[in-house]
């Protein structure tokens, strides 16, 4: 059931991936007849390790297996010995140092909090650090040194102490910041209304427009108003110094049609 990993030829960059895939294959076939034998597990793994760089090591491991009793020595220690020997021989000896260097350079880039956490935890495993140690938590927080506002929110009471609690708080804070920014972007700009109150009617009230009514006199009155009294706009006459002259002219305009008809 499942598929075996690709042939391993001694490439140190693939050593961990090869061993991980092979262990996954064994777990998938757990309970299948023959797969529970540690000696058989090691022998099957050796058939997947081929190439000039690994031939001598494979030969030595096979010679060790032949010296084991198929029943009395068929114990878990056989597999543990193989796994330790494989890691010592083929894993990258500088990987731990490289991971620690990457941890010091790792920075959080807003808003990818999930990506930052995933990369941090992968590097922690490669560097051989423990997430329960305070030094590891300090490395985690160091990646937020360009986001001081975010750190201020993290250290509000009650301040989380454990890594998992710190991680959960940071995830919640970043998600809330995204929500607030999204709402702020969709909100209307009310500053433009303040500069022009005509754009802000209240309720169902229509905006008022400032206009000056046309003054109708006998000279500009339409034909249908001939021989009729003309309504004058006297709303602003009292505010002008020559209001009496306007009243006189208005009366004259009312009498003029009658005199012409006589």
C-alpha cells in the first residue's frame, strides 16, 4: 500500500526527505504481514539506497544484518541503530548552523502571520531548539521588531508566557488589524460633505437651493397676464432705500393696461 520513496544516492540535501517518506510508508503498512519485522524494515530500506557514494556503506550494513539472529535479534533496536547510522552518515552537518542563521534573519511581513509562524517552527526543528525555552520565544518575537505597535498590543495584560499562548494572541491581533483596515478602506469620506453642506440633506428633506425670484412687471409680463393685476415681489423692498419709488412704479404698472383699454 502506498509508494516507496525515490532511490537515495547519497545527496545530503535529500537525506531527511528520504527517511521521512520511508517512515511514512512503514506507518501506512502497519499491521501488514512482514512489515512489523525491524530486520525486514532495514533490509528494504537498504535496497532503496544505491550509487557510488553509498555502495560501501550499504555493504557494511548488510554484513551487520547477516550476523543477526532472525528471531532473537529481531527487535526495535535494529531499526534504531540503522536510523542513527543513516543520519550520522548522510544528513547535512551544517544544516543546524544554517537554520540558526536563518532564524536570526527571519522577519514578519504584515499580514502573513501564518507564513511567518510556519517558517519559524520549521527552522526551530532544523536548528535543534526547543519551543518551551525562553530563548526560543525571544527569537520568535525578534521577528516583529519592525512592527512595534503589534508588540505593544501583545504585551498588554495579561501577558502570555508560553509560546503557544503568544502565538495565538499574535494571530488574533493581526486578523483584527486586517479587519479594521478593511472597514476603514470601505468607509465613505465625510470630509467632502463638510466643505459643501448642500450634499448633506437631513432625512427626507430636500437640499435647499439659493435663487432669486424673477421680478415680473408690465414690461416683461407674458401676454396672458395683460389687463390683469401683476403680483409684485416685495419681499426685499423694505431693505432698499428707494422702496417708495418701486411701489409707485408697481402701481403705475397696474393702472397702465386699464388706461390703454380706455
